[in-house]
């Protein structure tokens, strides 16, 4: 009989003793026509019964503490029922001994349970401190230990549950912050690898990391950091899509130049559609991955086109000094032959002869560029049939 209620009648098992005691105090049904009976005097409880009642109430109080701690043991329901039956049968001494034994066991097990819970809280606090987190519960833990030492279990339990609630919330906030930071780092790394501009967001992320490295983080500034991290993640979710949209627009323009039957560009168009779909649905990691693959495919297409293009003509080999001199001398002789066809006494013939002599002097001084300029001008003038005085 370890349940909260009797499986036969449903009576609360914790009230079994009081229920059995009430049997003697409830009057049996009487005939309405019969004369009223004189009231019987209240039954006087023996010292053993009174002590048994106090122990029963104490056991129920301790089991209430256990229930507050979220545990089902230690439990004394079986002993309470056994004592109630023994007392009902007149074996008060045996019932009292059963209750005392149960009381001693429950107190010992309850103290062990409270000590374990206190040690667990201390261990959790120490684990947080290894990350630089400081939770101001040191004095509260000392007070819990003092209450346990004084065997004030109700007060110790109330304080312990409050401290457990605070440290659980602190751990939850810390895990939440770590989750936000993991998302931020993953998204930032992917965006950086893809070369997407992040602007001032990188600075804000580094500031959060710097604040996390502080030797003392409390509940208050941990909450502030969580808000800052959420803000940074939101800014990332705003900056990355705009950069991806710009790149997708550029790739779309590039791919429009290829015909539909162009197989490599068809693969790129499929990747472009996937990236666009992921981006519209807010799946940024998937969108970034698709854009990365799209970029690789477009670069492969461009490399293939460059490989297929005809090679550029090789540059003419550099002319040696002797070859330059020989070429210019030939040009000078050719122009001299044309000058001789001019009227001998004409002004044009005299000026052309002066220019040929000047070019020859430059050739002797190895001033090839100037000689070439003079000869080229003379050739142009002779072709037009004009004077040569501007050379």
C-alpha cells in the first residue's frame, strides 16, 4: 500500500490513522422514534496514541518535503498503514515502534537526499565558474547548509529549491547564448568564405566575444550578452541575403548569354534556382552553399570558353640594331630614287635632298627613331606631291 489512495475504497492512505480512530467517534444510526441517547464521553487517548499521532503528522510533513523535491522516496506510507492497523487492534506499543522506526529511516534518507541536492548545486555552480560565469549564490548555499545542520528541513528545502531554480535558469541562459553564438559563427564563417561583405557586424561579434572573456559574468550581463547576440544574428540575417541577391543577379545576367541547350549553363541555372528558393525561404546556410556551387560552375564555364578561344597572335620578334639600320637605309635609298624623278632645279627636289641627308646623318649617329620619323614624313609628302619643309 504505497499509493496515495486505497485501491479498494479510495481513502487517502496518509489519513489512515485518523480514519481508523474516527470509527469509535461516529455514532451508529438510530431509530428516529427512539428516545435520544445520552452523549457518551469522548474517548481519552493514551500517551502512546498521542505520540503516535505526532509521529504520523511529522512523517506526512517529511513526505511533503520529498514531494516538493520532486522525488517519491523516502516514503513511509506502508508503515503508516501498518501502524494504523496495529493501533486499531489495540497494539499501540507495536504501532508506536513501527512509526518510530519509519521516522528514523525517513529522516536519515531525507537528510541524505538534501545533502545530495546541495552537493549537486555546488557542482553545477563550480562547472559554470570554469567558463568564467559567476552566480551570486554563495551566501545562499551557506544558509542552506546551516539550515540542514540545524535539522530545519522545511526551511532548507525552500531555500534549496529557490537556488536550484536560479542556477537552472542561469544554465539555460548560458546554453541559449552558446547556441546563438554557434549560429552566428557558422553563418559568419560561411559568408566570409564566400567573400560576402558584413560591414560593422564583424565588429559587434568580436565585442561580444571580448565581453564573454571577462573574468566575471553575472546573471544580469549574461542576459545583456544574449540580447546583443540575438541582435547580431538578426543583422546577419539582413546583410547576407542582400549580398546573395546581388550575386545571383550578376550570375543570371551571365547565364542569359548562353542558349538553353548549353549543358554546363543548364547545371548553373539549376543551382541558381535552388539558391533563390533557399533564400526566399530564409534557409541561409543552404542558400550560401548553393551560391558557392553556382559560383564554381560559372567559373568552370568561363575557363572552358577561354580554353576554346583561338590563341592570340604571337608578337613579332624584336628587331636588332643591324636589322633596323638595314631597313632604314633601304627606305632612304628608295626615297632617293623617287627624289631623282623630280625636276632637278625644283624647290621640292632640293628640300627632299636635304631631308634625305638629315636622315642619313641620324642613321650614322644611331638615332634610328628620328631618322625613321624623317623618312616616314618624306614618304608621305612625296606620295601627296606637296612640299617637305615641315619635316
